[in-house]
């Protein structure tokens, strides 16, 4: 597996914590804290789009 630099976990109240990470090759990763060995992987651009879409409210129906 690539050498991933993980950010500090994002945690909700009583919920699982998620971590975002990137590697030197331009890949981005999302994992549940404690399960970083099995992350969801895509490009940094895809992660950027996901974050911007969430901030724009496109996932509000999931809340």
C-alpha cells in the first residue's frame, strides 16, 4: 500500500470517526478510524469534488 499521510479524525457525536489521507502519487483516501488498512481510494480531484459537493448541501438529504 502507498505511504499515506492521514489527517486527524473527523468524529460525530457517538459515531464512527473518519480519516482523510493523501499520498505522493496524487491519490486520496477515506477510511474509518482504526480501519486505515482498507480505505476507499480515488484521485485528489474526486475527493475535492466530494468535499465541495457536501459543503454545497448536495448530501443534506442523508442527514
